[in-house]
């Protein structure tokens, strides 16, 4: 009795499983993250060189963009190499703009002598400037121009 | 610690360099101990002048380096002379 | 010796646009015979610590990173960054095609008798926290030991130029 029940279930289940696999194969399709087959060559992304000279801000609170190359600068848990010129202790000597004093305020509003941990990773806000097309279309208008 | 290593390195460098090698060679040219010492010492004095320095960097040669090279040159000259003496008797 | 090699492989001296690559010995072993032999004798210490496993985990490595970096900085500062200058010399630089910021600072370095490592720390290996203070400390101790030495060594360059045998 028990055996026949199991046999019946199996008889239903196995065609269903096979049918499901077939449907999954034909409809869904698998896309690689690379966007092309392995043997296909992809167009390399365009390289946009650094823009020299300091850019004007597009709106009042825009983080200033970086007018120099910084690909080799170490910014991690141990060291922030940007600070070797831009920290207030070195900026005068190196002729670099000092960090705004808001970067020395911790989240409770205490003034610190070293950069606050919340502001440690420069590239979260500041990016190297390049005349590259926008990655995503938008209709942003700079407030510095429209006014 | 590091300065001891530095001293050892300087001595080793001198032995393996011009004062050591050429010092022994020149020492072997004579049986006279004094001449051997003078020849070895001369090489010791000359070698930092000839080989030291750099085409672009201004590397000062320290007095320690200089004296080590001279002493090693002297000793190498003596060793060379000793080899000559030993060799002559066989 | 694996940690620092891995870090080095991320840097511009290993991966760059021109396809020229420097290897460990280009920066860490002098070209001149006597200094090369000296470096090789002194490398006994490195071999010893490698065998004894002084820096064989990343925790141990991080713990000693600043100390090890300071030892190399000291060597480079004392020799006027000799190994850098086997390839990079102020005489070979065209300041007009450098980035403005770089050209200005290189001119300043020439004027003030600075050396490569004074600014370019951490170009080949990661930096530890507090590296600027440690470098300052290295410079000060070197200056002090030079003062105690008095004579400051023998000026080979002037003797060579007096004798008329200047290497290029």
C-alpha cells in the first residue's frame, strides 16, 4: 500500500521536475556579469584624463573635486595619505588647501585635533575631476550658473 | 643593534670588495711586510674614492667607512704577504 | 616577505603605462660593489627573521611595519636616496612636462637639498599609522648623529672634481 503511494508520487513528481528544468532553461536564460561570451572581445572603457586647475563648485555644499591624480594614494584603516598635505598640520608647509574645520568635528560636535573618523575616507565625497560624460542621464542644473 | 650590524656590513663589504681582494693580491707581490702593508693600506684609502659616491646622489662617505676600508686593506696586505711567505717555504 | 611583495604589486613601480617594471633589488640593493656587498652582509638579519618567523602572520607584520619602514627610511635618507636615483635623477627630469604641483615641489627639493624619500614614503609599500611623525623622528636622529660625528665624513664629490674624474 505504502509503496504504491510513493510510486504514484514519484510518477507525478519526476515529469514535473524535468518539465520545470526545461522551462527554466528556455525562458530565463543566464546572463554573465561580463555582458558577452567568453570568447568575445569587449570594447575597453574610455579613459578620461585628469583636468587641471581647480573647478568651481556647482552648488554651495558641493565637496570640491580633486585637481590632481590620486590613484596611488593609500586611504585605509591605517593611513590616509591625503592628510600628508591637506591636514592642518601640513597644509601650510605643502601649499595645499586645508581641510574645512567641519572635518575635525566628531558626531557629538566636539572639536578634535585630528580628522574625525566619520570624515576619514576622502573619496566618499571628493572625486578626481575629469571631463567624463555622466554615467546616468540627469537634468541637473548648477545653481552657480542659473542664478 | 643596527649600528653593530652596520659595522659588520661595512667590514664584510670591504673584505669582499676592492680593499680585501686587491689588498691580498698586492700583498702577495712582495715578501717585505712593510711594503705589503703600505700597498694594502693605499688600496684601502683609494677604493672609497674610486668606487664610492654616486653619479647623481650626494652620498657622504663616513669616517667609519673610510677607516674600516683602510684597516681591512692593511690586514689584507699582510695576509697576502703571509701567503707569499708560506708559499715560498713549501 | 610575501606581504610586502603583494602590496608592491599594486603600485606604479610594478603596474604602469610604460611597461617598465622595477623589482625588489632595484630599490633595496645598491649598484656599487662595496655597498652591494654590505647590503648582502646586512641581509643576514632579514634571512634570520624570515626563518624564525618574526613577521609570518599579518598581525605580527602590522605590529612591526612602522619599525621596518623606519629602518629603510633611515638608510635612504642617509644615502640621499641612492637607489631611487639609479633611475630617477633631478638632472634627467623635465620639469616642464611634469604636473605643475610636481614640478614646483621638485624645484623646491633641488633648492633645499631634499631627497626623494623626504616626500615619497609609501610609494611601494603600505604605510603604518603615524608614519609622518616616525619619519620626522628618523630625520632628526640622523641629523643628531651627523652633528656628533663632527666632520660629516669625506666629501668624495669635491675630491673627484678636484682630480678631474667626475662620474658623468
